């Protein structure tokens, strides 16, 4: 449907004009003169005075939400946007659909995809100008480095404020992260064209696992999400003690699965008003839902999201747990196949094998080291190598000095009157940045050359494998 442009001037008056016209008539002036003066049709003025109705005119089709309900949605979007450092239009439209379903409002949204329409969203933005959609600008390397440091400073500033406000102890600071495990995994050396080995199944069965730990090394029992359409298949899985198993069509942790995990998390850690918890997670699309927001708010779970450009590098679980955990898991799968003589691992066995490895690999020392190496606890922004994180994040960001005029992709919504990022860098960090600034251009050139050489080498190897040369 195209964007409708109103052609008529009918109903272009407001209640104040009608009120002034009625008062003027009551003072003895003629109706026709008052209607002409205040730009209200004479017939409308006569009818409104007869009916004693001074409400504003209702033009066009009715909206899905009332103005009061839309204001509630705007405030919610602003709060969630602060949680997840920006929402795109698709996330906003999904939240609108969830709100309509929750309030049991009749709507014409897409029930199959569970999302509101584009036309509704355009009208929503026009009716609420204080909420806006913004498109990120393409920046040069120097601009991106400044922005990147501001994002890190803002995260540690918010982390320090929330810990001081609620007096969180390290055992109440948690990090949650999802990872994917497969039944097919073979590691081969670089340069090998083929490797003879038995693997489980012809195609990989992806299963998502949500793990969480706190800053003193206490782990929350994991949640497994299997790629099943029928929940009856979960009955065949050997469920470890206190673990949770769920399923959906693709085995991903979406909004529904994240809410289930939050309920599982609340049962384990038992947050209260006097003893709340802090949950640090990445700004994943599956984490932004109205049900998850209200559940955390009602159960005293305070959420803090990592900077989007450093979410992977700043995850304590990614820093010290997941890499050795996955290696041990695939070794356990190979040992299981050799010991049992089977040629395939059933997807129903994944939870048992993974939990067995998790108990051996996920130690207290590794969890404490993960929080310490990322600077989350104890709070220490100086342990992070900003330049190293910047180089890692630039792999997925197409920004350089020669592309300032290119169009950027993606959208991000935020509060139009939100405050600027706080600067919390200390004098020692400024000295370090000053001493390293002289080598920044040389290091960036070397990194770009290295990335280009690796890409060319990888491309040549792929061509050789393709044509068997």
C-alpha cells in the first residue's frame, strides 16, 4: 500500500477553535460570523452546540492502539532501546505485535510472522515524533576508534553505577551466553585436501546451549534447545540434573526460549528486592521482547548489555570457557563412538555428553579469570586492549577512510532525546592512548595488509580444492 497523502481540508480544526466559537456564540455573536472567524463549518458548529459535544473530530480509519497505549509502547521501546543499545524497525514491529496480542486488541498485523506492518510503523513514527529511527553513518578509522572507545567507556560507566547503586557482590553478577554444538565436527590441518575419519551423521544437527556463571565461579545448569517440531521427542532425551530441555523448529534461542531460560535462571538464583542480581548479556535480537522485559522487572533481574561491537570479545564465557569446552565435547563424542562401536551419535545423547564435559571443564578458576580478563569484575577497563578489540570488530564493519560517501546498511532506533555517552576514562588510560597514538596508523596499515593477504590465500586454497589442482 502506498503512502496516502490527504487531499481535503475537512476537519482541519481543533477543540480549542470549537470552544472559542461556542463561547463567542453564547456571548451573543452570530453563528455564521463565529464559524467564519474560527474556520469551522457552520453546520458543524450548529450540530456541536445542539449536541453539546466539544470533542475533536475523528478522521480516517481508526488506529490499532489508542494514544495512551501508544505512549506506553513508546516508553517501553525507549527503555528496551537503552537496554540493548538500539532497536531496529523489525524489533519494534515485533514488540508492537506482542503488545496487541497481550492486550487482546483486534488488529490486522501479520499473525504468521508475528510482526506489525510497515505502514503501521510509519504512522506510528509520525504520531510519536519523540521516537525515531536512525541509520548509522559510515566512519573513517579515526572516527570509529573514537566512537568505539566511547562505547566502552559508557559500558563501564553504567556497570560502575549499577553496582554502586544496588551494591552487587560478585556472586550476584552473572553472565549468560548461548553457543551451538553439533553432532558433526572434524578438525583438519591447514593445507590438507581431505581427511579420512568417521563422523556422526551425514548432516549436522544444531543444538543451542545457554550457559551462565557468576564472578565467583558458580554455574547455572544449562538449557538445551533442540531442533524438534514435536515436543514429545524431548521425552527421549536423558536430561541431566537441574538442566532444562526445550525445542523449536531451528534450535535457536529466540524470544520464547529466552523467556523460558529467564524463568529457569530466577528459580536457581532466587533474586529478591533486597538481594537482586545483575545479568550481563549481548544485545541479541532474541533477548528483546516485552515479556522478557516485564519478567526481569518484576523479578528484580537487572540487565546490562555489552557494547555491540565488542559483545563477543567481552563475554567472560567466551574468553575462558567455551573454547576448551567445545574441544573437550568433540573429543568426548569421538571417544564415545570408539568405545561403543557406533557410527553415529543420536541427538538425544547430546545433553548427556555436553553436561559431562561441562562438569569437568568449567572450573571456578576459569570463570573468575573470564570476568577478570574482560574487566567486568573487578571493574578494570584498562585490562582491555582497545586497539585489539577495534581490529577484531572491523572484520564485520565496512568502514574506512575511502568509503565516507558510501551508504550504510541496517537501521537502529533510539530515543531522540537520549543523553550522550558518559566519559569515564582515567588519566592513566589517557596517557596510554597518547603514548600509543604515534603507532596507530602504522599498525592499522599492517593489519589491513595482513587481512588482505589472508583473504587472497584463502581464496586460492578454495579454488584449488574446487578444481582439484
